[in-house]
C-alpha cells in the first residue's frame, strides 16, 4: 500500500527517488498508460464543501493499483479518492493549455510538479504552462462524491499549434511498468451499502432558478436556511443544494420569482431529488400531474400547508427559458438529468410537488 507525501510522491517508492525528479527515466523504460491508486474517504470529508484534501493527507492506498490508457474521462470507485499518475511525453517546447472537468469539478491536475488546474476552479478555466521537450510528471486527482465510477475526470489540453482543446493522446501518457499492474477500464464495484427504505425518494434536492428561490417547504413547514447551500450565484440566477429526506406521500413547495424586465424576461426553475450521487428519485416535469402551481399570494398559505389544495392548477413549461439553466442542472446533478423547467403564470409563483408512489 502506498501513502503519498505529495502528488508525484505516489510513485516515489516504486518509480524513482526524489533526486530523480530532475532526471526522468529513459523513454525506452516506459510503457503506455498511467497508474491509478485509490484512497479511502478521509474523516474531514463530511460534506460537499469539505471534500478537498491535500494528497499528503491521504491514508494508504486501498485495493490494487491499476492502469488506464487515457485521461479522457478516467474512472475510479465513486466512494474513494484516487490519483492517476505517470509521465507526459512533450514533443516540442512551448506553451501548453490544460482544462479539467468532473462532477462538481472535484478534481486537481499537476503537470511537471505545478498545479495547473486547482480543485473546483471551474470546468471551463484554462491554464497555460510552458513545457520543454521530454518527459514531465503528470498527476490527476479525483475525489469522493465526484461520480468517479460513472462520470470520472476528464483532462484536455491544447499543445502549440493546435486550434482546439482535445484529449491528450494515449501514446503520450506513460508509466514505468510493474508486473502486477493490469489495464482496467472500470474500477471495482463498491461494497454493498445498506438498502434504503423503499419509501425514500431523495436525500437532497438540487435546484437551479432564475432569478431565485425565496423559500422551500416540506409538508407545510419551511426548510431552514441551514439546510440550504448556495452552489451558484450567476448574474442573479442561482443554484442550491437542499439537505432533506423526501418520502412517498410528502409534498414540497418552492416559492420562486423572477424579474421579467431582466434578460428579455427569461426565467428558469428545475429541481432534481437525489438518492445518491448516481440515482434520481424524481425530477421536475411539466407533463406530470405531481407538479402544480399557485400564482395568488393570498391563496399560497393553504397551498403550502395542505397537500391536495390547488393541485388542479398544473405546472407549465417555460416558453422563454434561461439558456444556461439546463447546463447548470447537469453540472450539479450529472449529465443524466432528464428533467424540464416548470413555472406558473406569474413572475412570483409557488410550485408544488407531491411525491407519488413511483416518482419519475
């Protein structure tokens, strides 16, 4: 088992000594692929805003190390931290651009011992670094709750003379071979977890709104601010994650509002209820009878407090939705999000969802 003192130190016990960092091995001694090691969740990784851990604080690796051919969406066990490390073969001197992407952008990239893509620095932030011809260390890190087993981490680059970003060619990613390592496309399946109650439909909600959500209610009671975490504040639009267990028969009410004078009157509201990082319990859909609206402030208290009041007024699709709404829903829930935006007939409206026996 290996325990890193720093990103590149993951290889020090096996590949080379500290002094050898300045003298990479000969190209002839290397084989295609990068070595992946996985590490357990750390005690400090208790919530979405406490996922980042310095590599030297990882415990010893668990399971067997394995090889991957590409950084174009490399995968690891979802409930673990992981590192993919080795060498990048630079063919010519020049400025190289890098960008990384993963679920919630929970990843970090080092090239030639320099951090070029910080943890959660944005999935479109491009960093430029000058590199010289030869072999340079490369280390890509993924973190717990980052959908490592499905979405993984994607690293792209733009070398000198190339117009667009692309995946790094596999032939340029190298490692010093060990007999016990084998190429693996998918990580080992995680250990079985305790089966959730069949009535449980969500452990948290992800909401994207333009302009914003004023209040959220469950079964007639306001959800406290301490259970709501802001994920995005983009020119007045917002995304948030709400920690709440939602079961069959529960009802949720969202009070949302937008300024019809801003951005040509565009608006957006969508929600996903998640059981875990890979499974939705429900998503917003205007074609579902489970979604209704109230546009009258005077009637809203009863609409909130009573499960079946006002459900005859069905939620409606948005004719002029905010063009970035779906992008951010997929950013914060995953590319499998298939829900749609819903609204009422007024700029300020209350949107109700009654959880049916089999939610979709």
